[in-house]
């Protein structure tokens, strides 16, 4: 303690006066523990009740969960999901680029496409694809009003499986276009300008600068769309495709007159595939967020990473 010229008391920074220790008191949350206990009790009671309920017919569930017809249908569901998402991603990227294009024709076509496919139910769209052979018995290839090179019979050229893939993929492309567009817009324009200043080409800039940063925004909703697509394949009965997981389990239940265990079988397979996709999505998000995570951690600590500090000190003009 000392007095300054104005007569006021001040405490020196190097004062040796001991401060009283701070005792942290842990907060108690009795209601939180009570609600947690009630939730656990409810889950246990539900499981115990379901294990003895005759309607679930667990013996039939165990009989059909690994049935060959069900496993083959599960493979068809995976194929529908993969092929549809591949078509959706490719077309979605194209639509996103068109939407961001300064060309008014490209921008309008992309906007109208997204408006139509996002504004109508996917089941209705699949019904139209199932009626494609009725609407267009054949597809003519050539110059309209001038010459006709050849005709493609619709029924012979497109199987129901590929009609379902086209219907699902075209619908999903509208959503993927918005996801990709939001990811590209999330990258600061200064990144693109800096790349141009360094003499990088457009393709190199997209590959090395824009896309790696945009993927951090694109991956999470894309993973959600893949999981959603897996479940949306149950709607291909509108085409109709009779070999997917849900349709096959429904057909078996109509033979056995016991639909509930077959619904549980289909749900088990959907949950199994969804769990795998969620794990893959987690590691993809972790990979593409590496740089952002390190930067955020450095910001939380109030400074740059140690390696960056050393680099800046070595390049300091005052040395």
C-alpha cells in the first residue's frame, strides 16, 4: 500500500498480501436428476412391455430379419440410394453454378427447375415417372419438323428401377443445388480475388481454394440428404418398383397376414444403414473442418498456433 501525489491510496502490483482462496460450490440440480431417472425408467418399462407384447411377434421378426428376400431388397435400396445421390450431386452442382452465373438464361432455367421440383411432392413426381410409358410411348431423337433419326420405345428403353433412380435423382438435385450454392457463397470473395492475383486458374482456384472451404458447409446437409434419400426410396412403390426393402417386406406381410414384425424388420435394416451413413458423415465433417477447428481453437486461446507465431517472428522486419 502506498500514497500517490494526490493523496490517494493504491495497491502495488507486486504486493505480497495473500488473497483468500476461492471455494467453488458445485450447483445441484435435483430436478434434472429426477427427470433423468424418470426417462430411464420409462425406457426400461417400454422395453420390458414390448418384449412380452404378442403383437410384435418376435419369433417372426427373428425369422425374417435375415431372410434372403429381405437382404436382396436391402441391397436394391442401397443401389437406389447411391445411384440417385450420384445423379443428384452432379446435377445439383451444375444447377448451383447456373444459379450463380451472370447469364440471365442460365439463372432463370436453374431457378425454374428448383422451383418446380422443390414445390411438388416427390411421390407425385414418381407417379408421373411411372406413367412415362403412357404419356410418351416412344421418344423421338432428331430435329423436330425436319428429320427423325430414330425412336426409342419407352417401355423397352427404361426399366422401372432406372425410372425410380431418375425420379429420385431429379427431385434431390433441386435440394443439392441450394446446398452447393450456399457452400460456395460461404467462401469470402477475397479468397477468389487473392487466388487470381497469384495467377491461379479458375479450375485450380476452385480445387485448391474455394471447394475445400465450401465443403465444410456442404458436407453436413449433404449427409442428411443421403440419409433422407435412403428412407425416401420407400416411395418407389409409386413407379412401381417391387424389389425395394419396404415393398418386399410389405409383400411378405401380405402373405403371412402379420404386418407388424415385418415393419420392424424393415426398420431394423433402415436403422442399420442409417447408422453407417452417420458414422461416415461424422468422419467426413471432421476431415473437412480440420483447418477451421485449429483456427477456432487458437482463437479461443487468444492467439495464433505456436508454429505460426514462430514463423511470424522469424519474418519480423525488426530482427
